[in-house]
C-alpha cells in the first residue's frame, strides 16, 4: 500500500478510536454555517469535512496530536511536559499551534470560525473537553475544531463560487 494511503487510513482510524466521527465534525460545520445558508444539508457539511480530511497536512496534525494525547494518558511523557498536556494548561499553546496549521487551508475565514467554535464548544467539542473520564484530548479538541473551521471555510467559498465551478483539490 502506498505510504500516503497508510497515513490517511491511520489518521481516520485514530480519530474514530478517540471517539470522533466524520458526522460529529459535519455537525460542527452545520453549527458554524447553518446561520448563513438556509436549508444547509448535513450531507454537504460532511462532503466538505471529507475533503479537508484528504489533505496530508491535516492527517499529519491528527496523527501527531492524538499521539501526544495518548502518551499523556499512559503517563509516558516526562515532566514538565506531562503535566502541562494532561491539564491542558492554557499557557502551553502548542495544541493551538498545531491546529492553526489546518485552519487557514481555505483562507482566513477559517481563522474566525476556529476562534468562535473554540469559545462555544458545541457538540463533540464539549465531550472532548470533559475531563472527568480520565481521557486526555488536549490536542484533539483543537484539531477537531480546526477541521470544522477549515471545512466551513471551504463550504462558504464553494457557495460563493457556485456558478464558477469551484474546485480545489
Ligand atoms: Mg487544547
């Protein structure tokens, strides 16, 4: 199997293992874009999420972030990093930096969407932020928010260029 496919397959597999489905992220896109497009279908949101997940830089961010979260859960990180990641310390900030590598893929509205959804924490983001179950999603919550933000941005651009046959890759 080609290396690219291995990365893509693993990234999707790990997302699922960590409790995040494509539908969960599509719902976040619907939350962000629903107010701007009447009768926005969830299937359109999902299509945009799938396109974002095809990007190699997004897959890399997923693999890196989830790996660090999992190592933190297993107490396999060393101090002082271990504590900062486990507690999702506000001043750590590297989780957000990794997420930012995803946010602007489809232009700067992704950035606005990311800031907004990070504050509101709807749907799956609320679950990922629930620290009561011993799981650590310090990186994953930002990555999921970023994927939703990028997909929203892609969706907004595709609606804006509907008659021009919008197509990125
Ligand atoms: Mg975080």
